[in-house]
């Protein structure tokens, strides 16, 4: 993995604390997950016990159609999501962190 294909990181605030975040939709794309994003993120939040306003925040973006929910997740949550993904990209992430 090189810096050119990593996910963008940005600063945000969760529970009055300044933290570094990434967009879960970008992580989903990076990991090449086959499931639809909304199903994948909801399942992962439920399965792994992530907590809104602690591990992630939801930001609603206006679009021409329906408003779109963006999940801004902490780097720790992003690492965990990447490491539990059962595909080649997930394996690459696990090897990187090990």
C-alpha cells in the first residue's frame, strides 16, 4: 500500500474533542466491498458495537435528490473496519498493521 491509494483524513469534532476522521464511504470503496454501502456500514456498526458520537458521526449532505448520510469515522474505527474485512484488501490492511 502506498500513500497514493490511501484514504483522505480530515479533522473533526466528536464529543467536544478534536479528532482525525475519514469518510466511511471512501473506506468502503477502498476496501472494494461488494455490499451496498448503507447495508455494510449499518451491519458493521451493529456487529462490532460502534457508538454514534463516540466512534463516528453522521453528516447529512444535500444532493439533487434525497439527502445522503455520510459517516465520518475515527481512525481507530476505520482501522478496525479495514482489518475485519474478509477480502484481499482487508488482508493487505491486516498485513500492513501486523
